[in-house]
């Protein structure tokens, strides 16, 4: 049986901005501190006071910087109170900084209707930055404003007075003022809090308490689920799945709905399992749920997998992701490999590897290694298509 238990815990959205923003597909180590080379590291004033504050900090008006070249977009107006700006300082030479571009592009895509925009600023010249943006991992996937600041005027306006020495560094500007400064991996949670009006001392405390409570519930669900599986108590497992599906935490509820499919199949109720899969496929609007569904339908739980249903789920995942998510293509490869279409699966995985987000690459390679030995030699059905 597929172990959704781990997913329930690891996919928990981080609601506290002070926590590391890593999820089911974003578990990565803290990036190494790497300061830009051409500028001496600014030091806080030696006032003898531990409470010294930088000149540019939370609550300060956002600086206006004139950037020399805009590779994408145009000069932003940070005083525009209708916008929430995510300002990223990055470098194409530093891996964690490069990784921040697709990460923050996703935040912008998810919140653009709420006025969220990303501005990424590099100190390197155009001829250094532009080639990176033409690679498959970035081209057509990073639709944010990107500027080059080789004279370091923006660096001097933002980074030096805020005592930021390392890239990537991220600023969130709301209603013309700086609301937060920190690691870009935490930006999604902060933006959601700012947008919902919860970015206050009391709001942050409530978010932390909600996250702690959700982690506690997910651990309890995981323990109860494992006991039911070990005892082969499928009706009990289904009851737990229904509880999870009704949970107020979106990640727990999602895993509960997907786990229902496996629980019904384990109980020998294949028709009910496929009906549940159809319901999820029909109503799902997020690509990762569809991708997970496709993989579930071709797991070893199903002695005779319904490749047509699984293919529909994988193709919907690719469509919903706008062909930008490597893990959506990996789900299609799962289906192709279970159907014995090894050549097609390899081509699909090549596509996945070309666009996979860096923090997902290890999971993708692990998946490939695990799937290859189990693929049957002859396809029981026609080959699933490759989009």
C-alpha cells in the first residue's frame, strides 16, 4: 500500500513565517551563506547596544531604485498600495538564489489576482543573466519582473541599509512599506498572512498555534492509520480517511481523500475505489492532486490497473500545471511504465528532468529507480500518450 502517512506530515503547509518553508516537494537544506563578491560586507554600527536597528527595516518606506536594465517587465512602483511586492536579490552564480526564481514565480502565479508581484534583481550584467533565463528550467516558467543592477545602485538602496549581506534575500512590500525581510523560502506563508490581514503579533501567534495543532493532528492520524493497516481493519481505516477528509487543514484533507482510494481497494471494493477516484478527478483543480491520483491508480494495489483513468489523471495534472511541473510528467511516466511503455516513459522522464524544480529532483530520481524494475514487458492496454 502506498504510504500516504508520510505525506500527511511532510506536506503540511507552513503557516508560521519563522518556520522553514519546506513541504512535501520542498524539503531542502538551508542554503549556504554566500555574499556578493564586489562589495565589502556592511557591518552594523558599533553602538554597544544589542538592540541596534538597521536604517532600512520592517516599517520603512520601500526605496525606489533605478535599475539599469529590465530583462522582463518594467520599473516597478513600490509605492502602489494596491500591490504586494516580493523583492528578491539573487545571483545566477549561486544555486539557492537561482532556485528562488521558480519558487517565487509560483507564489506570484497563485496570488496575482490579489495584486502580488515579484521583482528579482541581480547585480550581474545582462549578458550573464540572460542565458540562464533561456534554459528549459526557467524559460516560460519564470514570468516575473527581472532586472540587472551591475552598478549596484539597488543593492546600495536595499541590501546595505538593511544589513543584508547574503543572497538570496527577500523583502515583502505592502502598502508602500517593508513588511518583512528574510529567506525567500518563507515568502509564500508571509504573503498569505499579509494578504489576509494576519501579519501582526497576534496573527503570527495564532498562525503558529494553528500549525502546531495541525502537526499534532496529522501525527495522530498517521499513528491511527498505521494501526488500522497493520490490523487490516479496512472499515476503521475508511472512517479515519473520512475524518481526515473533513479536516480544516487543506493538506490533511487532501491526503484523506486520496487515501480513501487505497483503503477501498484494500477492502476489496474496487468499483467504489474507482468511483472515488472519478470524483477526485472531476472536482480537482490542482495539478498535484491529479498527479498523485494517477500514481495511486497504477500502484501495486491494483492488480489490473485502469490505465485509461490513470492517464486521464496524469494528463489533467500536466494541463493544470500549464506543462510547467516536472512531477506532473513523472505521474504520466508512472502510468506508461506500469503499462510497459518503457520508451515512452523514458521520453516523458527526460521532459520531467528538464523542467523539474531543483528541490524535487532527488524525489524524481528516486521514483525512476523504484519504478523501472516493476514495469511489465508487454503492455496490457494501448500506450498512454505523451503530450
